[in-house]
C-alpha cells in the first residue's frame, strides 16, 4: 500500500475529501521529519515510535578497489512498532474499527512472477571417427 492508496482508503472510510486527508497525511509526515531533525521521538500510541539514531564514524572499504574509506557519522531514522501493532500483524489481536471489532485482514498472496523456462538444449550427437 502506498501513500495514495492510504489517502484513498482513509478518505472513503471517514467520508472526507481526498484533499483534506492528503493535507493531514502530509502534515503528519512533515511534523515527524521536523521532530526527528530536532532529536525528538514521535510516539503514536498503539502504533509505534519514530526516532533518529546516531551512527558513529567508521572505516569502510571501496568494493571496487579495496581502498579504505572514511565514512562520516550520520543520523538515520528508525521505527519501532508498538506491542498492539505487532499483535495485529501477527493475528493474535483483531483490528478495531468504528463499527466494532474486525478480524485482522489476511495478507494478500504476493503475485507470482511467471517465468517461462527455455526448453533444454539437446546435446549434439558426438561424431566418433575411427582410425
């Protein structure tokens, strides 16, 4: 599910205009980014925690040349799912909706990619020559 599909789903569920839902989703994403840049955690109850993690400077290797390269210290965003979110994903807890409790949605089977295999090549008959 991508951002556009989330917006469509929330818009249909809450009977709101897509423009309004888009503004809310965009605002949530922007405020989360700003908080992480400031070094704050963003905790969404029942969902999880977004936080920035510090990665120390270290030495690495260039895979092409094998040369040692210095890698700068950096911050990376991380997400830790909450226990309720984990329980819903694992199927041990049901999803709650406005209308009541709804069973956890089953995972859709990934579309299998059909690959046609080439017919095996027949080995050429060996010519034997007598001397």
